[in-house]
């Protein structure tokens, strides 16, 4: 295989772009790359996003050997052979059979400023035709913006582009967005990329107007957290009693926890019917299972004061001997809401309590806490399960995934993409 073409810029920017793709794309899907050029981007993204299948393309076929070579070097098997696709073509690809399916993502880097302005409308119209209902178009490149001073580097770059070809030039983000709107796409995020690329570049993500919800994590697909689900073996059952205000919170960790723990149940409410709660505390989760021998010992995860110690039943070593007979009850809400849940549901007040031993600092950087060791629902439950089952290491992968979830939330908040928190409503 001949030496592949090499773009120093692509080598510098592929990893930071991959990080953005990881934070904005759902866990899996099919992606089309428009204007693949050397192939360095698609090779890097395919190797870094193994649950995505990639279709590279370019108007010029002379880079196809290079694309194949970079992909072979990366070892990624999830990339198809490149196809000729000129965005100006009325059907994509321009040669051979038309694409039969839709793409979940279309990615196009550094084409809009190195081609005539008409390619922008063509890209948007084509993306609109070939994106799935919940798909996203992501463009990367330099933009001129009304509210951002254009850097000296970008001004020089623009002059040199126009000297090379009068039809080239750095595009105004407003105008790109207008073309997207005409094609039925709307800008859902604009992400500033590091300035070290020599000239400043932005990524934009335009998506069809409709907001599609992931039916597993129940978030918009653009902020889906399913890739953080970490199936974790556990012996102690978990019941999450969720305050209604938590249900719509993008910051909430209970859903990720529930999706990762097979023996967990979630019930949302403030005052629970006594019979229903009684069953949830002690009966087998599976309907129809024998109740007599399988009744669970419910334990409330809640701090215990010295006054409580006198009145509450104690956790005996006999109860703790068999983790599979235990059911951990977790109140999911702010401290105030958790106290309220406890106050409003007398059955909960009668349960023996589990206090966490040696609470670490919380890594829940996205929520205001009164104390540094106030943990998220997921962190507290993992610590409690580790304590009850005598195997803290078992829950570490889920805690690591939680760190990723927090990082994703921060990245999406900075990109203006999060939903459900008080200050930011859904964008997609
Ligand atoms: C500067 S390169 C960018 C390559 C790669 N995306 C990157 O960022 O490293 C621009 C690419 O746009 C492609 N291109 C230009 N006009 C095009 C069109 N009308 N349709 C599809 N690709 C086009 C060129 O062939 C070239 O490969």
C-alpha cells in the first residue's frame, strides 16, 4: 500500500474533534463523512467510535488509496470503501447506486471555505435528504461570527484563500445557519475548538428540528447517556424512590444507576401508597414469585443521628450475613427533598438505616452540594452496595462511567445542549 497523504492540520485536530464527537453523538449509528480528503479523520473516528459505521467520501477519487491506507493503519474494521460524492450532485453518492438508507450523522470538515459558496446550500440540502429523523450534521472549520472578533490568523487565512480562488473564503456562521434553516435543519450547538490549530475553528451541529428521545435513557438522542450504562453484578436489591423534581433533571444520576443495575426498581412520587410501598420494600420484584421465604430486609440509605439510634431497629449481623436477602432503599432528591420523602412516608421512618463509612469526596461536579462529601445518588448507592456486599471494587467501573457522564454533561452544557435543568431547556 502506498504512503498515505498527510495533512499536518488533520493530525493536530483529529483527536480534539473525536472528543467532541464522543460527547455529542449517541452511542452507535451510521455516519457519512463528506470531503474525507486524506482519510486521517475517518480513520481516527472509526477507531475511536467502534460502535459507529463510517462511510467516507470525497468529490475527488484520487485520495481514496490514502483513505484506505489510514484506515488499514488504524485497524478499524468499521469503515466502508470511500465513494465519489460531490455535494453538488442531486443524488448521493454521485456515482453508483444511491444510498439506500439514512445516516445518523453526517460529518464534513474544512470543505465550506475551500469550495464555492453554493456547496454550503448543497451540503445542507443533501444532509436534509440523507439524515435520519434524529440525525445530526456536524461541520468543522473556521467561521466568521458577528459576536466574536475574527482572529488575525483567520483574517490572513481568508485573504490567502480568496487569492487562491475568488470563490473560496471563510464563511459567516450566520449565513451557514440560514442555509441550514432553508433545508429544514437548525443549529443545535456551536463548539469553540482550541486556538492552537493556528487559526480558530468552530464545530457546528445542525439537526432536524424534531426532538427525538432515546427510549432507553429517556433523554434527547443528542444528549443520550446510554454509552455510560455499565452492567454491574450485585446481590443487594436496590429501590430508588425518586422525587418528581428529579425526573426531568439532566443532572440526575438515578437513571444511569438503574440502567446499570439489573436488580433495581425506580418509583417516582412524594407520598407513596402504603400497600404499594410495603410491597416495594419487601416483596420479590418479579410478580408471582413466592413471597414467604423471599421477603427482603429493607435498609434505608440515610444518615443516622444519635437520637435515631435509640428508636430505630438496628442492623443485625444476622441480617447482613446474606446480601441477597437485603434491599437497599435510596431516596433520590436534593437533601431537602429526601428529608421530605422521609417525613411524608412513615413506613420509611421505621426502617433500619445504613450510614456510609469513610465517605470520599464527591465527583459530582455538576450539582451544588452543601458539603464536599455529599454524594450523588449513584455514588452513594455504589458505596453502600460495596459496603454491604464487602466488594467495593465491583462498583468502580460504574463510578468511572459516572465520571464520564459528568464530563459529558459539562461539555454539553458549555455547548448549550443540555435539557431539563432549570436554566437550560432543550435545544434539540
Ligand atoms: C481541505 S480538504 C479537507 C479534508 C478533510 N475533511 C480534513 O479536514 O482534513 C477539502 C476537501 O473537500 C473536498 N471537496 C471540495 N469540494 C467538494 C464537493 N463539492 N463535494 C465534496 N467534496 C468536496 C476536496 O476534494 C477536499 O478533499
